[in-house]
């Protein structure tokens, strides 16, 4: 099973709302990722968790707050977003860096629209 | 140094033809090169991947050719089908001292296979 699941599929929120995106994998991976993807662009890395610890934050604004409650779950908490934050948010998982294989599997994404 | 250059930006191929997408990189520390296929509104799906100690890898109709000395790699889709119409991203894994699996993505190629 190489499935990464994400909920919700679509989310519309106002600039004052607080919402959360959820991601789950059951492949035994110990690295999980959040990406942001704008139309016709490649995925842009936001955060990396390795062994449930935040290992990379790509200078993401604090209105995005990641959380890794356990090795299978990854959340992205959203607060006071801007319309330019509207995008497809992708979760991915893989083995950690020193463990092969290096394949990184993506979920279907959450389409976020900020009004 | 951290870029992966991808070409062409878009490609139109007749059904049954060969689709070729090219990528080039500068950083010789990259150690894993995957290709992803993405349909509209979906997450990227891992298609095929190669390591720099291998010159070619074939899986079904998909082949990666890798030229380590030229720092170039390419995806060949044989007998292209309308169902192959999608955006294709090449990527490279950065070896940040073994700290994490950070993928550097190319800019993407929109492939249209005409029936």
C-alpha cells in the first residue's frame, strides 16, 4: 500500500478563519512533508518532519503551523491566511534520509481557496 | 547549484509516438532522480526513478536515460497514449549531509498526446 490520504479534498475559508489540513500514511514512513503547489508550477516544499520532529521549515509564514502528532499523522493548521495562499496543498511521505528506498509518495492534495 | 532545468515546457505528440522530456542539473551531490506524473487536480504520482550509478532504467513504456558526465537525464515515453496526457516533473534528491530527503523539482512539462 503506497497511499497517502488527505482531508478535506476542498476547503474554502475566510481570512479570519482557523482551519486544519490532515494527512495520514500507513507505509511505516518516518519522514513527512507539506508542499504548496500553485497552478502550472512544481510543488514547493514548506515543511519536513523526520521522526516526528520538524527538520526543515522553508521560511514559511507563521500563519501556517505544522504538527506531527505521531508517525502516521501530519497536520497543517491555518490561521489568518491571505488570498494568495490559495493553492493545492500536498502531503508526502518517505523513509528518512539515511534509509533507502528514497521514494517519496504524495497524497491527492487539498484544494484551498482563501476568500 | 540547487536548480533542475527541465525542457520543453510543453509537448504535443501523436498517439503511438515517442515523448521525450529532458532535465539538467549542476549539483553533483544529487543522488536520486525521480520522475512524477501529475493529472489536473491530483497529487504527483511517482512514475520511475534512477540513481546516478545506472545509465538507463526501463519500466514498461517509460525509460529514464541518465548521463552522469553531462549531468543530464531524460524521460522517454514509448508508444504514447492519450491517457499519458499530464504534467511531468523531474526531480533530484539533495544530499544535505544525510539530513533529509529534500527534492528539487524541475519546472514541469505539459504533455498532450493527440489521438
